[in-house]
């Protein structure tokens, strides 16, 4: 028995040594020795910053939505044949959605970043897409590109998939295990130890880098990454043996959080893993709750301010209405006084007196005006004697001028042609 345990330990140690550390994380008890980063990986996001806990990397949170997250290995893969294992979990409300991609591409971080298969442009390599495509609870699809196809400009990028299978990955309560194996003879994808799709027509060159990206809509899923292990394909048998020693598949299925290393973990280790997972979930829940409470406080303050403003406007309108009522009351009182005054007095005699006054004034004015006009015309008319004198003098002047003109012309010298 002791020899068997020793041989298993040596075999597990040899299998662990096959892990390509520069492109892997989560092989130990913790996902990273650091609290804020994973050695050899670049982590980024849009709309939020991915959270790194002791046992998992949360690419997209459960709240808010419309977020993106990414993790890219900084070292390219030098092996021409390899096998990879990704453990992830997706959880969210009933009608939530999102998309998770595993990339093996050239210059992935610079050319892809946090993009999804629907928003990426031209990329050179392979993408494994996990989402709700097809409406069957989930699907896993494979996409290839040689750097010439712009996926973002395609009217139907889904038609470019070369392999797929249905897989309901949401809210399983445990991590899902995705395994990829690439050799010169086959490329295969296995989900939870069940074949998904495979082909012998795929050629992936060495020198590419691995990356994981996730994106969520307004109603989001939370994508959690527990580990990513990359090994040379020559150690394919080692991967199978390693599954029995390191990940502990039955324990993982019963206790979702983290795969423990060792042969037979005790109940205390399982309880500790559950507590770690619950602690992480409580942290996320508290963070989301605090964000929601802050949003509610902001909305409440805005509502109070708007309510106060509306009350002020209503009070102002009431004052204006009161002023208008007072003015209308005064106008009504004045009209009533005028009506009583008109109805209570007889103005016929006054109107007759006024009419008689106007008639007498008109007669006197007409008589005086006729005499005045006659005197004015007589006084201003010219005298006829003076007019006749001026007419005769003008004619005499014309006759004298004509005689003088004729004499001068008769005395002028003659000109002959």
C-alpha cells in the first residue's frame, strides 16, 4: 500500500512538472500567489475591473451589466502540440446572458483585447465560444481565422463555425471543465469528459498566445475562471493521470469552488473549500448590494430634490392663481357698480340737452364762418387797375425790344458764301 501511494505521488509530481507555468494558472491551492495579479497574465476589463480572489478570477460580475473582462498570457506557446484545460462557471438570473471565449491567436491582447467573436475584427488563430446561441440552453462552437476575415463586418458570424455541440453551462453549481487537445493528427474539444467535436483538418502554428475573454449584456451572467492548465500534448497520458491526482473530479462536482491537490481530501478540506467559495460569493453579493444601495440613495436624493422643486412650482402657481382671483373680483365689483349706476339714472334729458347744444353751436358756427370767409376773400383779392397797368407795360416793353432787335440786325454786315 505504501509503495502504491509513493508511486502515485511520484507520478503526480512528474505530471505536475509537465505544466507550462508561463501560460497556466490555478494549478495549486490558490489561483495566484499574488492578490492583485496572476504571474505571466495581463488582466483587464471595460465597465469594471475583474476581481481576483484566492480561488478564482471573476471576469464579469453579477452586477452591473454591459461589462467585459479579459485575461491574456504574456508568453507565446513554443510547443507545436499541446493540451489545455479550462475550468469556469457561469451563474446569473433566469434570463441573463453572456459570452465566454477561449482564444489561441497571434498578438491576441493587442488585436482582440476584450472583444467577443461578434465584435472582433481580423484575428489569426482559433476561438472557442461558449454562449446561448441556438436557444437550446447553451452551445460550444469553434471558429478559425487566418487573419483575412473581418468577423465584425460579417452579417452572420455564426455561420463561420467549423464545429459545435450543445452544452447547458449556466447555473450548474459547479465548475465546467473544457479540454482542448491539438496534435498533428487531431484537434478535439471535450466538455465534462464528454466529446464535443473533433477534426483532423485544423492546423494551428506555434507562437500564438492563449487568452480568455467574457462579455455580458444589460442582464448579465457572472463568468468565473478557476484554472487554466496548459501542457505539452506528448504528456497526454499525464493529463489523464493528473485528473485522478490533482483536480479530483468527484470532489469538484460535489464542492464547486476549487479543486484540491492530493489523493483523498478529508471532509474538513471540502468544508474549507465550500467556506472559501461562500466567502467569495458573499463578497460579490455585498459589493453588488452596496452598489445597488448607493444607486437607490442617489435616486432617492434626486427624487426628493425634484419633489421639492415641484412643490415650489405648485406654491408659485397657487400665488399667481390667488392674485388673478383677486383681480377678477375687483373687476366684477366695478362692473356691478357701473351697471347699477346705468340702471338707476335717466340720461335722456342730458342727451337732449347735449343734442340742442350741438345744434345751436353748428348754426352759429355756419353763420359766422360764411361772413368771415367773404371778408377774407374780399380783402385778399388783387385790384384790377394794377393788373391792367402791368399788362400794358409788359406789352410796350415787348414792342420796344422787338424794334431794337430789327435795327441791329439790319445794320449788321452782310456775309456772302
